[in-house]
C-alpha cells in the first residue's frame, strides 16, 4: 500500500474492526483514552500485525442511540468515514456518559464491556438533554438525546428511548436515570444539578411554573417543535411561623430538600389561604398557590385573627411573619 493512501475502516455487527480492502475482521475491543480519542486494541493471538489502532474524529449519536465517530483526516484514515458502535447508554454522571458494547471473538464467545466518554451534561435551547464530549482542541462534540424525558416520584429525571436491534430485528425500550437535585428558586428557570462541585446539569427554560398541592408544576416547550409538556416536581408545603413558607422536596432514598419562600398571604371568601410567592430577596416569582386553612396549624393566633379581618400578611423567607 502506498504511504499516502488512506485506510478505509468499517465495523461489523459485533463491533469488530473490518478492513474491507483486505476482507479482514480483526478481533479486539474499543477503548476511549484521554481527550476522548477512540482506540481499538487488537486481541491476541491475531493474524494482524497491528496491536492498537488510534481513530480520531467527531462524536455523535444516530437515531438508534448508537455512538458514531465520523473520522477526520488524521492517523492515515479516510476522512468522512462513519464508524457506528452498536450498544446501549447505561449510565450518566456529572462528567461521564457510559456506553455498553458487545463483541464476539473468533471462537464464538460473546463479550460485553464498557467505554466512557468524558464531558458534561446540559440542556439545549429546545430543553432536550445533551452531553458535550470534551476534545483537546476546538468546540466539544454535542450528543443530543432526542427522546422524551420525565420526572419520577423520587424527583429524578428519567430518559426513555426505543432501540431497534438489527441482529434480532426487535425493538427494545431503554431508560436512563439521571441522579441529581433540583433548584426551583428562580423565576422562569428550572435547574437540575447532577454532581455537586461540577457545572454539569440541566437548566430548563420554563414557560409557566405554579405551585400545586402535591408539588410544583411546570410547563415547558420540549423539542424543535416546541410541544408543551407539563412536569410535576413532587413535594409538600408547610408554613413555619419562624421561617416562612417551606416546600419540602423528597429525593432518592430518605433524603429531602427544603426550599424557603416568602409570600404575601390572605384568606379568600372560602377561607382558603392565598399566597403569592417571593424569593429570598423578596422578589415576586409570579407564582400563586391556594392552600386550606389547615396549613396554619401551629401559627400564632394573632396572625390568624389578622387574616380573618382581611389583612394581608407577609411571609418573609427565613424570618417568618410580619404585617
């Protein structure tokens, strides 16, 4: 082969490198090294003199949620060739996307292994989940999860997608759990941080947010078409004479997180408690909630009498009541 001739690579259904020109399949495993460079380590014994192939390019996901590397002009490879690694996304942390692959060696034995891409998670302008793959130079590669996401009763984000398995001609539904914590204290913004100490997480643009008896309900436009979806963050509301209005948000396990709000409150004609929420700086959040008078249990009688007389009382976040 002439020195300047580019090598064409392919991948068979078992995630093995193919050299089409030589009609050769090379047993081995993919690894991801520093700066998310893909390498292929050849399994020995092998008829190939190669020990390891280094492959560079741009990462993406195909419509079937397989990892795709579109090769660049480095490493004597042919620019523009697409290498598709067929597998499943199985885990996501603050700085990683973990992908499971299967291969089959010449003896017929199937082997499963993991590869890990480094980067950070973020939401795009369409409120879709995405992963930015770190590169040693230039802009990161963006992997966009185009399927739907939901919030479970543990207040975790669940991403689901349907995958077609070519070898068996079947379709499978897969789910990915993002473990993190919510921040609901900003107006028109809903944030979900994956790992403390990192900037990895999702900041969603909120079209409408309002408190509900069982939590906080938000309306978001999701996807390129901007289809409106409603999401409920589960939790319970409490009124504390010393602290103000508290939203207790359950998390995974026994953990919960409390958010303290200020509010202007009064009783309506049906003796329900009406509250207009404020943040810790007493800035109006544009959110209103109605609660029954039972939420005033444990609050001083002078405040209740003032409410009965039609006075509006302020709940100061972290400071309790005042007229």
